[in-house]
């Protein structure tokens, strides 16, 4: 293990590890809410990955020289665990496509191993897919997964990755299969989780049934070793004082800017998961209104230009904390607000933001039923009069 200095001015720990080392520990890698949904596809990534796995497995069969295949890097942000209950959690700052794909690969290997009667190897792979000891978890329905995807991907991910066999996949996604039981290939947009599992399972089963003379058990061991030990990546783990927002933007400099509100949204819904709350309902009723263009529009105050949502949160925090709040550290200030005294539930946090949002809009728009709306009208009138004078 060695230490890197990032462009963001933070110090991070880096090491090269195998897929087995990454997933064998009792921990969960969570895709933050602000990350995009899963995007890898058959033509762009899966076919090449299968070629790489197959080449490594074939080398093991032929007892050739073993060299690792590097998948790239992942950047992980460890989360503080409260108390003894629950598994270790890491937020995936960069590399969610790789980690999610490897869970699809492992789930597919499990299906293929079971269908060919290789239960001992299936048991090994199973340990890299599921966290054990559910009786010590805060929310076993979520914490059993090694990788927990972003909000948009969770339903299909959970359904696909828990399927015990391909027949169950057909039963769970009936509209995506022909009457002959084959996945539809024409005019059908399959959920990535289903498409990935079906593709990799088909390739694994076909390879295990190879005709080179090796037994299925020998080929199964070569395949599992190729996945677990020949595929490697660089794991970069942030220190507790590192700023995940700055590092994400440094790594994704050409992509969309990550705002403090993205991190706050992620924080709120991670809290909802820990509280066993209905995240979907909270999103639909209390957060989705903040996804409108009204709140994403940038507003200028002095020399500072920020999305209107950040100004709302800044005003909310100052009102609730009764003190000045550093706009440049809005995410950290929000966490301080949410954990001051008894930690606020996700629902309470969202209700507070919604209440202030109503008054904020009335003040800005100068319309509404509360006194703050009349005050907004007076301010707007004063500004118009000043403009005429100048």
C-alpha cells in the first residue's frame, strides 16, 4: 500500500487488489444518489470483458504464464458506522460501472456453476455476492448486497441478481423473452441487469461445456480463478478528512459539475435507507419537486452564482441553526444541521426543506398567501422604482 497526492490536494491510500479481495470482506459499496445510472452495454464493454475473462481461464487450463488483467481504478469513500449493528459502507466516488458489472459477472457465474452442478465453486462465488450474518444488520434487505446501486437502478438490480436460475429470470421479466424462452433481440430495450446476467451466464455455460477434453469441474475452477484472481483493479480509499465532492469533480472534470445539493440529496436518501423508510414515497412526494428547472436555475448574489436550490438550503440552515453558514461548505454544514442533537430522519429533513421552499418561492415570486409574499411584492416594487430612477 502507498499514498498518492491527488490534484484536489487530498491524500489517499491506494493498492492493487483482486476481485476476490475487493468483495470477500463484509462490506457494502454504495453508489451515491448523484451518480448516473448504470450505462455499460454489450457492444461497448461486456463482450470485451468476456474475451478477457475467457483468455485468462484458457491460460489456466493450458498452464500458461499468468499475468493480471487490470480493470482500472475505483475511488471509495468510507462511511462512519454508528454503533455495532450494520456492515461497513463505502460510497463509490468513481468506478461504479466496474463494480456493478463485476457483480453481474459474479451472479452470472453463480447461475452457470449451479446449472452445471459445480456447487463447491458456486459457494465460493456466493461469498463475493452476499454479506453474511443478516442478524447483525440494521436493514438486512439492503445490507446483504455487496454493491447497492443508485436509486434509479435498484428495482431491476435486486430482482435480477437474486434470481436462483435462468428460469426465474424468465419468470421475473416475462415481456423480455420469446415463447421459446430466448431473450428478445428485436425492438426491445432490456433492463441492463437482465441483459448482463443473460449474456454472461450464456457465455459461461457455453464455455463450461467446452469439448477440449477437460472435465467440467476443471473448467469451472479455471473460470472462477480467472474472475476472482486474474482480474485486478486499483482501489483508492479516501481519508475521513478528504472532500469527496472535490475529488469527484477532479476525476470527472469534463462531465457535469457536482453541486452540494447532489451530495445532500444522497445524504438524505442514505439516511432513509438506514431508517427503513419508504425511499420511493419520500422521493415522489417530497424531493421530486426540487428536481424542477425552477430550483436548478442559477441565481447571482454579489459575485457568487449558484443554483437556486443551494440558496434555499443556505437560507434554511441559517434559519434553523441561528448562525452564519459557510456557503462554500454547504454539504458539511448540512450534515451538521441534520445530526445536531437527535439525528433528523430523512422525512423530517425533507419536510423542513419543503416548508422553507414554500416561503422562499413566495418571497422570490411575490405571490402567495403568507406575509412573506407581500414583503416580496414590496421588495420587487422598490427594485423597479430604483431601476426607473437610474
